C-alpha cells in the first residue's frame, strides 16, 4: 500500500516552460487536492477534485490546470512556468471531503 | 484577519517540558485537523477532531466548538517532536494555519 505518490521530488524550470506534477493514490479516495507551501504562509489550495471527472478551483488556481480521468490520478500542469510559481507542492487525498488527509512527500519546484 | 490563527509562531522547549500549541478560527467548521511536518519532510495527520478530546501516545488534542479554539498538547517533549505543527479547519473550504515551529532541545 503506497499511499499517495508524488513525482518528481525536485524540478528546476526556466520561465515559460511547461511541466506536469504527478500524483497517484491507491486508497480509492474520492477527494484529491493540490497545495502550494510558501515560507511564512500556510498551505494554500490550488485545485481539488471530489471524484473522477470532477475538478474545481481552490484559492490560488491561476497558472495551473488539473484533470481527473481516473480515481487514482490527479496531475497538476503548469502551462507556462513563472518565477512566482517557485514553491513546494503537496498533493493530498482523503476518502471524502472532510476526512483524514493523506499527503504526498512534496515536490520542490524552482522556476528561474 | 486570517480565518485560522496559530500561536505561538515559534516555540523552543527543553526536553521533558509540557508543550501547548493553540489554534483559533473564525468560521463555522465541521472538523479540525492537526498535522505534523518534519524539516524537509512530508506532512502527516495527527488528529481529526469535531468535538471533545483525543489522545495518541504523548499527544493530546482538544477542541471547544463554542469558543472556536483548539489546542495541541505534547507531554514529556522529546527532540524528535521538533517539527512544524499545522492546524487546518474544514468549513465550506479547507483552510490551513501558518504553522507553529517547535524545537525541543536535549
């Protein structure tokens, strides 16, 4: 039982490049979400999904896209990276909204 | 004013001390989480509370819904407890506190 698997752990991009952060869970959780963590600030919700085919925006969605084609996977796409997107990103899942959260190990992204 | 406020922001304790971290929130909630994040590490869930008190080993979490306040207590603190402790509340959205940085010295 791997839990929540997030890749890559580290990534350096140049401004304007695109990339996808992968997130997969094997717990059959309906709720999945992406957060960014910046120094001195709490975790901030980027996008979330309450089930396959259903996604919605969180607090800071600009510059990010998501899709949920399967229950297991919830990738986060940066279409044109900007230095302001330099951050640590966490994916999390729970059985349902409001339930215990399980986090991935995080992805540290640097945009030059 | 942030919807979730934690105090203190930073806390240094000696090994063995009793530690309290506080979380106050301003919205109606269905549940509150306490999370732990070790330096450079991932985030793990410690407790999920909707009322009363929960205990797990040396950790105790309490919540007072009427006062919109929760506390996380660590008894007999140990250097391995050094981490960031994060409070998060579920209202109509999930909101996180900024975290409390705890350092326990031996």
